[in-house]
C-alpha cells in the first residue's frame, strides 16, 4: 500500500470489509506492513473493501468470493492525498440519515431538507419511526414521547411542544431517540425499570450563540384567538428562554404533563414494587377535583408562561438547570355517556348528561444542580415545588333502564368544589468512582411534602322505580364536605458496584422509605336553620398513616462490545399502619415482595440491535381496596373494603428489534410484550334490583394476561422517491371481574395495520397519505351475544405545497369511522378538514401571513368507546368546530458565533 505520487509506503491504515448488500461491517484490521495484508472471512459473498488513513481519501473497491474463487488478490493499492484529490474533482454523496447505536437511534438532521424558519416538529415528521400529529404529540416506535431534551438538558421539563414548535430546524445537528433512565441507573449501568421515551436535540456548534424566537398572533371568528411569544438567548453553554401563550383553540399550552408527579388533591395510598408508598389522586374517592388535563373534551381557555435557564461553568464542573411556569386553564362543555352494565342474566343501560365548568390555576418551579467534585465523584441536587388551586362545577342528569326498557332509576347530581394544594420535593445524589476500575457507589436521600385542603358541596336526588314504571322511593343528599390531607415521605438509598473482571460486575442496593400521612374528611348535613353544621360520622374520617419499607437487591452485570446483560432480584418488606382517630381502631398490614429481573441487549452491528427485558412485578392492594373511606359522591355506586386481600403479581416480557440499512434506506422496528397476571385483585360488583351497585375487591385464582406487538417497516420505493411505511399494531387482553359473585371473563382483541405513503419534494413541498383499518373484538362471558365487535378505520392525508411568489398551501384531511355494535346501535363518524394558505415576506422570509379554516365541514364531534370489565361506555362531548382565523407570525433569528468543526 503506497502513495505512488509521493513514493511513501503506508502502514497502520484501517482496513475494513463490509457486506455489499447493506454496508454492515464484517471485519477490520490495521496493516502492519506496507507490502501485504490479509483479511480472513467466514463465507463467500459480495463485499466492499474500505481503507482509511489520516490525510488520505478513503479507498473503496468491490469484490466477490465463492467456492471457485476463495481468495481475492488486489495486488497493488494506491492512496491519494485529500489535498491532491480535491484539486482535481469534487465528490458529492448522500449522508446516512440514521444510525443505530445499541438502544439509541440517531438521526442526522443535515440529511433532511427543511424550509427556512421551519421548526423541529417539521424535521421530526420526516424521520422513519416517528410520527407527529397536528397538535404536536410525538409518537416514536409506537410509544408516546413525553420528554424532549436540548443537548442533554431539560428545556422547560414537561412539555415537548415547547421545544418542537419553537426551536428552529436549521439549528439541529443530530436527534437521538432512546429510553431515558434515572440518574442512578445511568451511573451504575443497572436498569431500575424507570424509563421514558426521550428525544435529545443536539444543536450545531455554530448555532449556540445569539438569540432567536417568534411572535404569533391570530384572530378568528366566534371569538377564537391565539397569542404566542417565545424568546431564546444562547451564549455557548448558557441558555435563557421565556414564553407566553394565550389560546382558546385547544392546540397550545394545554398539558403540563405532571399529573403523576405533582400536586394531587385527593390522597390515595398505593404501594410500589419496591415497597414504597405512593400518594396519588383518585378522582371521586374524596373530593371532586380538576387535575388540569385536557384531552379535547370541552372548550378550553389557556394562559401559560414560563422561564428557563441552564448553564455549564467552571470548566464544565458545574451544571445548573432552572424552570418556572405559571398558568391557568378553564374548560367548559357538555358530555353524554352511554353505559351498558352487563349482569349475569341481563344488562342495565344508563344515559348520563353532564354539564361541566373546570378551572385550574397553578405555578411551579424546579431546579437541578450538578457538580463534579473531582474526577471520580459528583453531586446532584434536585428541588421542585408549586401550588395549585382548582374549582369544579359539575351537574349530572342520569337515567337507567332495564333490559326491557322499563325505567329503573333517575339521579340528578350537582357537585361544586374548591381545592388548594402545595407540594415541595428535594433530593441529593452522590456518585463516587473508586480506584479499582469498575468499583463505584451511589448514595441518595430525598424528602417530599404535599398538602391539600378542600371544600365540596354535594346535592343528589335519586328516584327508584318498580317494574311497572311506578316510583317506589327516593333519596335526597345535601351535604358539605371539608377535607385536609398532608403527606411527608423520606427516601434513602445506596448502591455499590464491585467488578469481578473487565466485563463482569455485581451491584448491591438498599432502599429505605418512611411515609407519614394524615387525611381528615368531615361531612356535614344541614341543620334546621339551613346551615351545614351537623356532622355525618358515616361519611367522615380522620386517619393517620405510617409506612416503613426496606428493600435489598443484588444484580449481576456483564458487558462486552456487542453484548450487555444484567439480572438479579430485589426483596422488600413493607409495614403499614393506619389509625382511625374517630374510633381509635388500628389497621395493620405487612407485605414481602420478591421481584427478579433480567435485561440484555445485543448489537449485531452499528445498524442492527435487539433487547429483551423480563421481570416479575408485585401489585399490593391499595388502602382504598383494603379499607376505603366511605364516600357517597355517587350514591348509586358504593365501595367497600376487603382487609383479607393478598398481593397479586405478574411476569412481564418485553422484546424489541431495530434495524436500518443506510444504502437502501430501509428501517425496521419490532416491539413485543406479554404480561401474565396471577392472584389478580379484581372488582366484585353487586347490583341490586333498583340499579345501585356495591363494589368490593377480591383475589381470584384465574390467570389473566395481556400482550401486544407493534412493528413498522419504512423503505424508499423506486418510483418518484416515494417512501412507504407499513405498521402493524396488535393487542390482546383477557381479564376477570365478579358480577353479583359470578365470575365474568372479558376478552378483547385489536388488530390495526397502517399504511403511509409520503413524498418530500424538498423545495416543492411534501405530501402524505395514511390508511389505518382497525378490527376490535370485545366480549363478556356473562352475555356472549352482547359485544362490541366491529371494523373501523381512519383515513387521512396531509400536503404542503410551496407556490410561486412565496405563497404556500396546506391541507389536512382525516376521516374516522367507528361502527355500530350489538351494544351500541349507532355508527360514529366524522371528517375533519383543515386548510391554510399563506405567504412569506421580507428578505429572510421571516414574516408570514396566513388564512386558516379549522373543521371546514363543521363535523368535529368528539366521541370514543371503552370497555372495562362488564362495563361498556360510549362518550360524546363538546368540541371545537368550524372557525376561520388570520394569523401573523414573525420569526427573528440572530444566531452566529463559532464556526462548525470540520
């Protein structure tokens, strides 16, 4: 191997052999001699020889091996200096759009074309395996993306759209998709089961200095409007951002995504797999409270704003990330719910109309500080806190009929409540790497506090009817309920990793959780003077709850260049005590959990990998199931506790396979999961002759299961540069419940293939067509002739065309059809058609004016169907229908600074 022009012999070059079919690496060596080298291969086939050496252009050549020609001799190889090559010819090539690095899929943003001032969500729509709907919700590899980072740092934390709708696409270098783990799991390398699908937006080096943002205002018919401002200032590793949103169209600022981790109004005590106790909201279990989530039901009005700051300083030893958000959300609307309650020999049909007005004010802040104490240790400090105020004004009108359509009962209810909440959480995590390679330990401690106070007025009027339709009796409830709850939880944990060899190690862990909580609920009836001052002890309580848990675990880790395995088990002991101050009764329970797990990943190559995860999970009965607070928010549905409940457990298996072929642009992803449930805790519903139901939980010895598969295959066709994406989503579930002490088996199957054809015309625009049929089988063993089987489908299309004179046209059409079934004799269907025409102005096209029509056909009626045990429900609700808007958007951009690295 020589540089013939300079007469230089070349040694220590990188010599690689790749398969010609998909460019995967077979073998590589370094040549120690300039005269000859040999690369042994296991089998014949078509290959590519690739030779690289600093300062020289890559040498590539194709060759074939078979039984008639087991050896290929290149005889002489001449290398050319890049400087000499570039003076003679310019070589252009297409960048690889994506790479697969173990469990991380990385997209090269520079390989995709976007228009000036396009945003990250416009870029994501072009990535195989990623879908972005019209409201900005991101689905990747069949799972919802709840976290979007910028250069590995949180950016307002909990609303992905604040990144995807505002960061400019031309600032992005790479986009990484992976399952994000906890800080502790990331340091130890041991999977702790805490994962969430995450996108990391990596910016170009020359786009990290300056400022950018946008201002948008739109005014529409029927008093619809949007006002939005986003400002970002970047200076190297220092970033500041601010935003403000005013909106009543339902597209912006609707979701903070914090329902499971922030400020609950109603305390329901649940045990985690690790023996910890979690206190979460439970809807109607105490006070009716609005949690701030919006899923398209009703007409929303949102006011949101926030500030973000992050920076690295002191030679990157210190990192700070701070976020603050404040906002309100009001939702008004009407909802109709049809419910079919299947009984052993008949069913009850219930029609419920609800008028609602929900309001929420909230503000919260969170911060993270990480400091590298030295080369072997670091300290992470996290803190978060906030306040919430919510109010609910709901009115219900409900009618229930027997199977023969005779009147069973009527119920008119009104609930008016106000709730105030406060939360604060803080924690420390210390990481230390010891002198022996692979030996490390972590220590963490955290404290969380939450409190809630509320007041609720309940009025209910129930009328019961006999089989002749005559009124038998009536029950009137008129009560005022006052609630206060608080919770303090202390958590401490530690891990220690001990290396056994260069590839293997053991990890030991210990967790301690202590929870102290109080829950007080006083229910008052009206006195003779019409004041709520008569205590109703039946629906009042005053509980003190103490919980202690200890968990120990050991895990084995084995890691090579291609293979990664960890497996082991965790054992926990939970001690729970509940004191009822009203009667001084004490309720105690003790649980022991045993949870083994296995997790491994195998990388076939840089573009193909698979992983398997198996574990055993224990589900402990929660306090509501063991000894619930007696609540009469809905007098027709009463819950009782069962102190004899035992834990249930399940074995879970998750498997996925990921593959990408760069040359042919073929992407394939497969995810499968299966869960087998034992000793399940199920509901036993007893419904009497007047339609009132009493619920109590029980263990059953029937094994239920659920499983699913999601696969996608995305490839480029030979015709006109079209991309075809085919997906398959299949799910099955078998579960049990008791109805009037008779076992009911609920079976459901769902098969949903999807076909998507798209074309990106670069400067001309893009177009995409989608077709998704869905066949559902949902049946109950109590009444097998009554089911919700049917074939529905979704058809959609989207196009954006760039016209002369800087005009552009956009259109989005979707048709959804849900068929009638034996349970509901009504077809549900709607066509949504949105259209926009706009024009860009100014030199950099940063000013845009657009005319938009939302729901052109005025068919936007919200609906859905659900099956849960022996209950089948169909919901229809108020939604936003047709309106027209004029929108003006100004994008400003003054980014510059360091040049990108060559």
